[in-house]
C-alpha cells in the first residue's frame, strides 16, 4: 500500500470518527451564528468526483445526526449543506439559530429550488427526502444548498 492510499484511509477514518462523535450543544442557553464546519481541509474533493461524492454522503450523515440531536430542541433553527459549484474544499454544513449577532431566520432570496439533480449528486440525494437548490451569481459562479425536508426552517421560499 502506498503513502497516498494510507493518507486517504487515514482521512476517512478521521472523518468517520468526527461524525460519530459530533454533538451540538442544544441546551437551553445555546445559540449558533451560522456555525459551520468543513470536512475537507486538504482539498481532496477538488481532485476527484468520487471523493466529493463520499464527502457529500458524510455531510448527509451529519444532517441525520443533527435531526436526532434536535428532536427535543425547543428553539427554531436552520441547517443546510453548502456545496460550492467548483471547489469541494469549500463545502460545509451549517447550523443557525436566533442569536445576538445576526438575523434569524437566514434568508437567501435567489435560491432556485426547481433544478435537476446534477450528476455529482445522482444516487446520493433522494429528492423525496431532501430539497436541492442552486444559487447563481452574475460572474457565473454558483453553489448548491441541500436541506432535509421538515428539518428546521427553510432558507428561502418554496
């Protein structure tokens, strides 16, 4: 086994441990100001669609953990996955609540929720469970938003 393969195996072991131990503080006094985390700090997903898809799968697992941990949570919240249109290292999962520093709910006005499933997400994202939106900028850059149906408040109108 070469070093590159060992490094990738180590990367995925670390990710699996992070997800297994992931805990949000949803106690009464907690709040989140667009808290987020990136799973790919090394740019692995920038070089391979297979690795990008693997990481999307891990983000979806994190949404499942958030759903489980917020079942008894009394505050309104928003949670979503951000997928950059080009750079997988910028992908992240977000959690947001009412807080003293920014507005709640966080609204993105220009999300197009009526898009086709891109190849990158085929066989990963079940559109009967998740909402997929796309936001485009004037310069041609874009990103995707994934929200689980019924999990928190929406980022935009239906």
